[in-house]
């Protein structure tokens, strides 16, 4: 590992101290690797309608426009965040460099019939229809294996994320706020395809102590069967930009999920979205 890699790693590790889910996901923009990030093809086929795109060996040549017309004509010098072209895609990549449009709101949000650790019926329970149906099956499958799960937090609107972020900016200033809270548009919870889950006792909800529990182990082994992935796996912090979050699962469809798990790929690697430093 050269000095630049070490520096990059140190920065990323420092930036990922705060857990993403509890505070809206960390979204720093100063990573030295960010400037080299190429535009990502987000037009991948949906898993249900076509065979696997196998982008690992044959990256798709099509390149989406780097930004929507609403973004600045002059891109920021470093840590550029580009707006994704197909926010409604089930396999959309949303991370620190790829943001949902500020106007995006999923049109098919529903309330999955699963227990949550809180009683209120609010937006945090919502998921997009396909993900909601899949999470119901996942919870039922877990229960058959004697594993009782609860939802912690699913959908979060752009407006909610914005309010959250602005509150932190007022408190700590923008630069500091970015270290522990996501810039609006860059939280995966805004897709309606991600959910944080925990054991039914509600302990360790979106906390490090969830790692190693029987619930976490069950998720690790079985999520792909239901079309989900552990989005921020162990040992991939320099690639995803997030520390290990065994509780944060993301729906991508069964076919893509299984391929990613079989090949031990994060979404970033699957799309070759960031230079992978090994
Ligand atoms: Zn999360």
C-alpha cells in the first residue's frame, strides 16, 4: 500500500466513525479518490426482466449524463456528487458520490406488514412495493428459523434528511455536520429500498453490538435469498465509505443480490463506481 492509499484509508476510517444509519448516514465529500470517480452507468437491467448483466467482467459501455440540468454547470473541484439518472431503478447506486434528485419521491411506497421497534405509523415504516413484499417474506423466513426480527428504520424522505442535516449544520457547521450526517439525496434510506433491522428485543438497534448476534448471522446467510444485500459489509469501508453495518440491508432483487454475494462484491465494485484500492 502506498502513502496515498494509506492517507485515503486513514481519511475514510476517520470519516466513518459515526454510524450511518442512526444519524442519517455519513456523507463526507473530501475523499481524495472522489475526483477520479467516473460516471456510473445506472441503466442496468432490472433483475426480473433480463439475464444478469455481469458488469464485473464486461462493464456496460453506456455512460449516463453526469448531472441533471438542475445541477451546477461547473462541477465542484473535488468530492463531486453527481445526480443519478434513474432514481427509480431497483438497482440504483446511491452513495457519497451519487445522489438522488432533490425532487425524487418514490411513487410506490407502501407499509410492509412487519413489526417495528416503535409504535407510530410514520414514513420510517415505508418501503417501495417490491422491497416491502420481499422484506415480509424475509421476516417470515427468519421466523421459521426461530429468528424474530424488527424493523428500525426504512424510508426517509429528502425533506426529512434535509431537515436533519440542516439541524446538524446549525449546531456544528457544515463541514463538521458532513462527517456524521448525510447530505440530503445521498442517504440510501431515501430510495425506499433500504431498511435497518434488529432483533425483536430492540437492543443494539443500528448499533455495533448487533454484529455477531444470531439475528445478524441469519441475515448474513440468508438476505440474498430474498433479494437483499448487506450493503456495508465488513472489510469494505474504503470502498463503500461506511463502516460495517450488519443491520442495514438493501433490496436489489434476488438475481443481483445472489451474484453480488457469490462474488463478494459491494454495489460500488459491482458497478466499478470507485477505484478499488487493494
Ligand atoms: Zn441504514
